[in-house]
C-alpha cells in the first residue's frame, strides 16, 4: 500500500507546515509558509500550490484561499483557520462517549452524516464543473469548519494532474480508496472521484473505520476484479449503502455523477435519523490502522 501525494500537517516551518494566527475581526486565518532555508524544489511546489488554489477559486465546501505572496521570501499564503480538525480525526473522536469543542457537546447522527457527505459532494460538483479531478477523496482530506461544515482539501494530486507542480505516478495513491482506473493505471475522470467518495461515505457511517479491513492493500485489485465490494456496515441503512454501491460500479461510465450523488444525499438526508447517536465501541489503534490501510495517520493527514 504505497502512499504518496500529500504531506503531513505539522507545526514545522517548511513547505506544508502550518503557522496559525488570528488576523483582524472575528474571522481567524491560517498562514501557511515556507522557511527561508527551503530548497528550490520545495519553493517551486509551494508556489505551484498557491497558483492552483487561486485557479480553484472560492467555494463554501472547498478549503478557501485568501491571498498569497509568491515573489519574495518568506513565501506564504492565507486561508481561513479551521478550529476543528481533519474529518478522519473527528470521526475517531466521535467513537468516544462525548466530544466537546468550544464547550459544546457534538455527537454524530445519521442525519449529520448525510449533511457532511452532501457538503463534500457540493465541493466536488464545484471542482468537476471547473474541470478539476480531485484524485484523492478521503476523510483525511476533508477539513471541518467551526460550524462543522466540511471543506475539501488535500489537492496535491489534483494540482499535479493539471500541471501545477512536478508530475507524480498515480499508482502510489492509497490503494483502498483508489478506483479500478487508478489501480490499472488508466485515465482518470470525474467518476474516479465518485468511487473514492463512496469510500468516504463508508468512513462517515463507520466513524472512521478502515475500508476492506480483511483485505491486504496489495490484494485490492484482485478482490475488486472478482466482483467484490465493501460489505454493508451494520449501522448503515439501505439508502446510504445503495449510494455506495452505485459509486463502486467497475466501469466508470456506469457510475453516477457527483451531482446525482448529491441529489441522492439530499433525498436520503430528509428522512435520516436525527435522534440516535452513532456508536462504535472500539477505539481506533493508529498502528493497526496504518497496517490495514498503508497510511500512517500520524503523518499522512490532510495538507493542501
């Protein structure tokens, strides 16, 4: 399960390091910077990220971009500060009895799962409308705002597909989130994101469980070629699992568009349970998660 295509969110000063600070008013901002001793490759990748985010433009469900300084060191750009965390970490916290943020208790219900999924779907519809394939849709590449609104991040693969930065082989992406066309090194389309979005739905309803827990990363392609898909989680009702199944059709042309997926989420969300809190008794062991998915959660969580 080789991993590539994103950097870790850390407190360091090099490219990919996060330097947080409030700037004026009540809207906090994050400043992402690269240190003066960074190499030319790091600087080039940093500038490519800034230019890509400017190309993407603003949307309420995409990690926003407030401005940048691309010409003189220190290089930096600004985005809204996300008080919460990556979606995957949040889901793991929801496995505990209670999670408190800013003094408010948050528990996740089925209806909230639909809402978060619809947020991500809206962001992807926006990206696809601009000709952008994300290429790495997963809970670890989604950020949560103060109001628990989901925003897509983790654009390393997307920007490289469009030529913003050095090219990279797509077969090194996390295999358990990868569509058949990635696993077989075919051309990516917006329907590639639809497949991975189905895995994201699985992550949401299971509060961050690893997909295909009984399948080795290197065996995923053979598993899928045999017509297998991820089985339905015990707490997942028919409508949501139906959306997952549609997203996991082998032929990308047979999968629904993200706009169709969004319509299904809005429909299902209207009837979803908003009273019973999702409960998964087992806590996630990061080491076991890394072995199962090929992803080290301590270093591979979302970055721009």
